[in-house]
C-alpha cells in the first residue's frame, strides 16, 4: 500500500486524468457544432472560455510548482499538458469557425493573444533563455494550426470561388510551414546549439524542454494540415501533384530532423544530402506543373539548398544539381519550354536524348511512387491518430455505465460540461497531492529540527 502511495505521489496521474476529461469534453462539444439544433452559440462560447481558463490555471500551477521547487517533475508535466491543449487536437478551434466567420476569427484572435501571454509568462517567470528561432517556430506553428483551416474554408465558401481557387492557398500553407523552420535550421547548420546543456534553476536542463516542445509541434503541424486542410486539396488544386505541394516542407523537415537528431544522422549526412537533392530535382523538373508560382518557388528552394550544401560541405552532387537546375530554369525562360526543346531534338533524330528522356521519366515515376508511399504513410498516421482518439472516447464510454446512461438521456453539450467539471476536480486534487508532498516533507524537516533542538537542550541541562 505504501508503494502504491509513493508511486501516486511521484507520478500524480490525476493531472493526466484531468486533461483526458477536458479533451473529451471539448471533443463532445465540438461534435455538437455540426448540428446547430443541439447546441446554442452561447454554450459553445462558454466552453471556449472555460477551456482558456483551464489552460491558464494549468500554466499557473506549473509555474507555481517550478518556482517554489515543489515536485518539479509535476510542473514540467503540466507544462507539457498545456502545450498539448494548445495544439487543438480535438479540432474544437476548427469547428467553432463553422458557427460563423466572425466568431471563428474572433475566437482565434483571442487564442493567439492568450498564447502570446502564456509564452511570455513562461519565459520571463522561469528565466528561460530567449531563442528567437525556437519561439518563432513554436508560435508560428500554432498559428498555422489555428488559421490554415479557416483560410481554406474561407476561399471554398467564397461566392467568387471559381475566380480565387487558382490561388494555390494550400501550397502557400505548406510553404509557410517550411519557412518557419528556416531560422532554426540556419541557426543549427553545421553545429548543435539545440544539444547544448543550459542549466535552469527551475527546469534543470532547459534545452531538453525546448527540444521536446519543438518535436511535439513539428509532428503536430503536418498532421493537422493533412486532417483539416488537405481534404480540400482535390477541389482547389486538382492538377498539381501532391509532391509539388509539400516539397518545400519536406526539404526543410529533413534538415530540421538532422538538427534535432544530429547524432543519428551525422554518419549519413552526404547520402541524405544527395538523396534529397536528386529527388527534389526530379520532382521540380520532370513532373507536370500547372502552378507557375509553385514551380518557381520550389526551384528557388532547390537553388538555395544546393548552393548552401556546396559552400559549407563541398558536395559535388549539390554543385551539379545547382548548375543543371539553373540551366534548365533559365533555358525554359529563354526557349519557352524544356519540353519543346526535347521535342525538337527528338525530331532531328536524337535517339540518345530520347533514351535519356525515357530513363528520366521512369526514374521520376518511381521516385514519385516512393514519395507518394511516404505521403500515404503520413496520411495513414494522421487517420490512425484520429481513430485512436475516437477509440479512447468509445472505451471511456463503454467502461463507464453511468456515462452511458448520461449520454443516452442528456445532450452531448451537457455531457461535455460534465466532463469539463470532472477535469477541474481532478486538476484540483492533483495539485493538492503535489503540494501535500512538499508539506509532508516540510513537517518531517520541522520535526527533525525540533527533535534535534530538544536533544540539544536536554544535553545542556545534564551538563
């Protein structure tokens, strides 16, 4: 029994239970938004307000525990849960937008302002070293999670959709997801600042906190885009290949991962560089492109990447890719089209050129299939994430007869409020458990000091 109590005091699962109930409440509330007859706008906005209060309380508890050095691991746990809640993994932010454009954007603006306050509070109160590239990546990633579905749906619902759909908004979303990684990649290019140990009086090694926060957001963002944005891809950009759309993000993500796990990839650095450059080259110049802007921007990415690799690592493949890419790009501008040039050479009887073209086409086709395989894996992972989340909800409902009864006899909105109330109860109990452990230690220390003083007084009386 004592062992169980020690385990509970050390790991404090009450915080996890609280967050699970909050997520379930938000998920249930979100499902009711699709049916306006089941829920009122005031109820949805009330839950949104309660969610923000809950997140502020979680953050406040985390800072209190860390600042007062009460169960530091519990404080770090609460910081992690706060980050997860900001990730909108229940898609509640997205669904609020379906009420109205004004309400959706208004809620997002409030959430952005609160996010800024949270980040500033954590950095200032916990004396974290300021890294502009890391803060930019975290805040921008959350911003894209919150606004990218709204931008997509705003264009889809526009009465002038047939005129604005040609704007490759989905490509620009992936491009933004790539660009926010660039400062961090540049900062860690050829070195490993993200692996340097920085001692913090409250967090211990604060670099570890930065790393795990950035890793979580790095995986969260593409999953959110696939689930909430890419469902509109075939409507808005039916003729643009998927690999063309996500290429900038993939290029930056490869080098983001190299920075994060430099020890793992350092041995294969040259092979990774060569593979990335060749595949990117084939996708850009040997796949059909309808969007000129996507083609041009992807080419610029390849120019910059290949030149950076050449200047810093003297990689000959990067120099070759850069040279050929420049020739092909400017050749297209001068002659009008590389395809016309190849056709002219073929008409003259250039069988060698024709053979090379066939080889390149088949190579591009196979690389495209491999690339699509990985894209499908990401999509499957995103779908699995959603299925698992739904399964958690189903399992909780199945094993809790009381909840099943409530679900059948009251509305989902009321059940969501019930779950949220339960989450506050468990959060309070968890915090009491964390503080109680510290109080018990203080009492033991006071008792030891008291006993020591009594022994000292007794010894003086004997003397």
